[in-house]
C-alpha cells in the first residue's frame, strides 16, 4: 500500500480537478490532496443543469466549470479550503460505495475538528446544524475520489449566485444559504492550522510520504477520460 500527501497552494480549481481525475483514473496509489488560494469560480456536479442551480445573470466574470464527479454546486474562492481523498477502497478497508466512504471520512474529520461538535449529516459536514463543507464523490474499478470544499469564509454576494438546490437535505429545513452555512474562521486560529490538523491526521494514520506538485504533472498525459478533464466552460 502506498499512501501519499500532496499540498498545493494557489492552484486554480480547474487545475486541481485535472490532477484529481488523473490520480483517480490513471494511477493506483492512495492520496490526500489539499489546496488553498484558488481564485473564484462556480463548480457544478457532473449531472447538474446550470439553469437549475445558478442565477446565470449573476455569474458575470466568475468562471463556471463542470467537474467529473457528482454532488452539488459550489461557489469557491481564495477562502475555500480543499481536501481530497483518492485511493483504493480495499486499502482503506472499506467497500467502494458512498455509505462506507462517508463513514470513513466522517471518522477522519471527527478527530480533525475535535473539540468542535463536528457531525456528518445527510452527506454534509456540519457544526451545530450548519453546513461547513460540501462533498462530491466518484467511484470506478475499486477506486474512489472524495473531495470537500470547506468554508473558511465566504462572500455573501458570491453565494447569491446559487439558487436553492432542486434536492435538499431534510435538516436544511428550507434555509437560505446565508442562514444554512457557517465558516471555520471563528473556530480555528488560521487556515494553516486547520490544514495542519488534516495533514497530521493523515500522516498519523498512513505515514509521512509527500509528493510535489511537479511530480504529478506527467500523469495528465496518460490515457484517461480527457474529455472530462478539459472542463469546458459552461455558457448560458
């Protein structure tokens, strides 16, 4: 079993997603990847229809991308903290299905968030019934990808790009985004401290092996689903 840690800084979300899909489809190792400082963008799930999930007239100059995994639509910017797990389900001693993966990831983050009252609720990460992180997953041939965008902070005007989603978890109780979401900035000393806790939990479980950004770039040239890697800009 080969477990690796990758730390990115200021990498745009489209480039992060390219790397993630290459690691998922063209590689056979296990990874925890973190990124912060990505510029503003809107990212939709694989099957989302833009007109159903966002106010197209409010997008303006913010780029809109469609990722290769499922899940909901998120607005991200330099205050979003990304954590992605990619690997072989067997190496994590789980089955390659959402329920088992969420059970594992929930236990991982319980230790990261301690002593805060973190919980996994209807596939969302929450603190005191408010969402702090959006998740998306993909599975293929015994491998999985589980990526999360944590809200260190967010801009209310950017969040207003999102419509109320067609499907909502019951615990949301119809709340608008600004009363449904909460941030990490009042719970952790800094972005770096939070990500250090993620890094420490991963390395405590799986060891100290790290890879540099440049080591991953050759993977992008390997044969995999490049039609999705391109992330064509969605136009109204």
